[in-house]
């Protein structure tokens, strides 16, 4: 999810409008691009003991479905996302392939989850969009069983992810209304600061916090590059309003800026991310004196 916004209302409008529809239309391309990151989370679930899994910011459901397939009849995986178009797509995918995953259209920041109902909570790029991060992760902790694991992948800084900002940088001279990214605001790079992520998790009640950098090679077909850069991210939204002449000029300029990433029929880039782990601490045992009272 590549767009920076500031409030929950704006996020709801964004992901139920142009941005949400664009992600649904580009579902197969995005799933292919980020498959290596999905695989890391599936492996984490497989290696752990979690059988009741929540996927936060599940989008069109690729990771949720992959984990549900991995768990089989022995567990369940539920995806939650604020976007109605993406949740609708995820449910249709689950039905088509008869995978027993389920989906909730809601904001995980304040959704009334059944307390202590998940033994693992995961996310691939889905936790950087809350308007109150501490409140959101505290709500997720309430949904977690004692000793449950939190495992999510988030982007590091824009400077470490030049592929992700190439389009808007190249287009800036032609489209001055491309929104600037605001440090620490909800959006793709909200978790760039490792210390900030640690503080958010600590303040929301999570323990055993471990944040490690990972650099993952990702690819997409060269023939899909123009569709990718014109439909997604801040540039994708602004181009919807541009006239034909401006749009053509922007596409030519931006496509040329991506040339260093093109290798024949394939576009290659590195996703510089954090792999974040934490654990829901067990509730302290009730003192015997209090128990007898």
C-alpha cells in the first residue's frame, strides 16, 4: 500500500475508492511482486505453533489464503482490511479455490475482536496505515492469546527503497501536485524508524520485540511496468486527473527513469524491509491471597 494519508477517514475513503480498486485490478501483478515476502510469513507460521492466525491489512487475500492452505483443517486464518473492494476480491478468491479462509471488512485499530482468540498475528505491509499506532497494536494484543506471536513485514526508509519512489520523483517537475510523503504519517514508510516501531510495540503492551532488516529481491514483468507505475502509489492517483497530453509526457518521463531496473523482459528491485517479531506477554498469575479473598 503505497499512499500516505493522515486520518482514519482519509484512509477509509482512499482504500474504498481509487486506490482500493487499483489494487484489485493489479492483484495478480502485486501478488507476484511480493511473493518472496509472503513466503517468509508462510514459513513463519509453518515453523511456529500458531493455528489460529490473523492477517492484518490483508488486501486481496493472497497471504491469508496461502496461510490457510498451509494450516489446512488443523487451523484457521482470518484476514482483516479496511477496503471493501479488496475484501470482496479476497472472499471471491477463497470461494473459487475452496480455501477455508475468512475475511472481515473492518479497521483492525478498533474492531471488536474476540479477546484472546489468536495465537499468531501476521501482516505483509498492512500495519503502517493506522492513525493511532499504539491504540491499534494494543487492540491487536487484546485479540492475542497469552504468548501469541506477532510477526509483520514493513518498509524501511524511502532512501533505502528508491524503486518505490522513482515514479513520483521523476514526475515531480511535470506534476507538482503529487503529494509529498510526510515522515511518520500513516503510509508506506511510516515504520521507517526502527526505534519508533520498537516504542510503539512496547507502549502497546508487546514484549520480546525483535526488529531486523531484510533485503528481498523482487521482480515483475517489464511488460507490466507502465501499468504498475501509472495505476499505483501517489502518482497513480494524480494521473487519474491529468489531461491526455500531460499523462503521455509523464509516462514517457517516468518509464525512462525506471530503465536502471530493467533487465531484458524482467524488472528487478530490492525491497528493503523490517522483519518485526514480538510476543504477547502472559498475564501475571493472580496472588493466592487475592484468589482466596
